[in-house]
């Protein structure tokens, strides 16, 4: 990770959801296997966030 990269964590995803979709912020978040150069956070089921 370089100095300009942001580490994507479940806490960051939750904070972003709280700002942008507060109705989803209370749901369970877990990281799942992602592709090269990105990963996916699952928010309950079936919503997901790719990064």
C-alpha cells in the first residue's frame, strides 16, 4: 500500500454506509474473497460493495 492508498476495512464501509445509506449501516458486514486489485464487502445478503 502506498501513502496515498486508503485501507478499506469493515469499519470504513460501515462509516460510508452511515453517511450514504443509513438504512443499511446496521447490517452485518464481512469481507469475502475478491479479484486481483480489489475486494468485496458483503452487507447482509445479497447487497455487496466492490472496491
